């Protein structure tokens, strides 16, 4: 077995991001695994493109949804050539998520709806690195906000700084009444599933994969701090210790970093929009290969100073 890598936020609605995938080195990763940590794009065609690319190069692929996969794009309905495609394009909430899961499974990609599997690891300098890879889906509940801001006032608080996520228009919670309720149901379901994984594999650590950060401690958005509302839930703040995580993988923030919290490594591994990665990469001749984050066995140890490692590349 080879190494386990991750990348998030490919945003394949952008032509330059789609073109970037073609630069992946051929034949290098046939024994490796790849985690796609959400936000492949807004349409099912973006998922197809991501999964074709990933499964053509990597032995095993995992995927978790981001907010963009869950969008319902109104303009799509007028372009549908059949009633079935029209129905797919207008799927909302849980139905949209289920459609995405179906696409993933058609490529053999592992999803949060599948059984968690053991990554058998490989023989490296630090020995055999085995872990249970756990793709989960938790959404957010607007709780990443100051303690003095009530939930009822949260959106108004963000709007004071002209911040409002596109999710408020395009990400529907159906059949739940609110995103908060959908999040609560997801948290309950995956909390139980992670506990079962720990019970089933008492001697193995977990690699927990979620598009949204599990803890507010890693949310750093200097230009748009109030966007934190759409970045997770406080209900998962202790999951990295409760469920014996070795690594927690996420995306969403478009700010690549590595953190060590309570001895657990946290990896934000997004690519992001072209304006966020292309200029720096092109200056030094880097491409998509530089943005793959090594999850297992991983590079480096906890420096012990509590400071994040900012990553220009993967």
C-alpha cells in the first residue's frame, strides 16, 4: 500500500481548475488513496469530473459533501433536456445529497453512507501506519459566533459586515425545516457511527474527514471573520479526542494549514478558487501535484508551540 492524500475545494465550475487536474503525474499514485473533502462543484457534472479524475489515478477514493455539492441551481431547470434531468437539477436538501452519493458509488468512491474502512498503511520509516478512514457529513448550525450573539440575531450580525453565504439562497434543508435541524440530525447520526468505529477497531486510530472544520479553533478568516457562521458546529468540538482521531481532514476555509490540537493533527487541504492558488503556484512553477496533502503517514511531528503551520501548497 502507498500513502493517503487529501485535497478539497476543487471547484470545478472554473475552467482553470478543471484544466489543472490534467497536470497530475501519471502512474505515480496507483497504490495511494485520495480523500476528496468536499466542494467539487455545484453540479453533478462536476462530481463526475472529479470522480473520473480521482479513480483513474488513485487506488481508493473517499468523498464527503461540501456546501457547493448541496446547492440547487435554479437556472438549471430551463436547460434540462428531459424530465429526469430536470428532476435531478432541482433536487433539494437530502435528495440532492442522495443524488451525489449515487454518483460517487457509480465510480466506486466511498461516501459517508458507506461502512468506514481500514487504511492498511505502508512500510515507512515510522512503521506501519494503519487507521480507520471515516468520511462524515455534519453541515453547520451557526454556532461559530461570539457568545454574546444569540442564534436569532446571528444572520443580522454577519450582515453588519455585509457577509452572507450563498447557502442562504441555494442550500435548502428539505425535508428539515432549517439547516440547524438538518445539522442536529447529522451530528447525532455520525456521532453514533464514529463510536461504532471505535468499538469495532479498539486498537486503531481514526482519520475523520468532514468538509466543515470540527472545531472553531481552526477557523481563521481574517478578511471575512463573520463568515464563521457557515463553518461548522460546536457540537463536534471534542470529537477529535472522544473518537481517537489521528488526523482530522477538512476544507471549506480556502486557507491551507496544519494544526495540532490535543495531540491530534488537523489538516485544512483546500485548493480553492483560481485567484487563491494560481498566482503563487505559477510564480514558482507549481501545479496540482503540489496541493495534495499527505495525510498518512504524514509529515512532521507536533512542534508543541500551539501555532498553525501555514501551507502555501499542499
